[in-house]
C-alpha cells in the first residue's frame, strides 16, 4: 500500500489509506480510546484508535485505516 499525504486525504474518503508521520500530541481518553495528532510535511490530522496505547511525543508511526 502506498503512503498518502495528509493534504490529499479528502480524495480518499471511504477508502483505506496508509499515513506516516510524527506524533504531535496524543490523549488516552479511556482504556478503549486514544486520540493522536499525526503531523507530517503537508499538515496535521487526528487519528482515533480504539484501544489505549503508549506513545511519546515525536514518535514516528505509520497508521493504516479508513478515512
């Protein structure tokens, strides 16, 4: 699967995409929900993860999911 840039996400609504970038911020809301702000050279987007995860600010991650 080819990486998609954040500024092109609106072209992929309803599709599964691969994003790569830095963790700008994250918040564990509960044991079943985490919000991640993913940053790369074209912008920032929010990722919703249905589990509690442990990250550090500026961690480099890749995420595959549905837009």
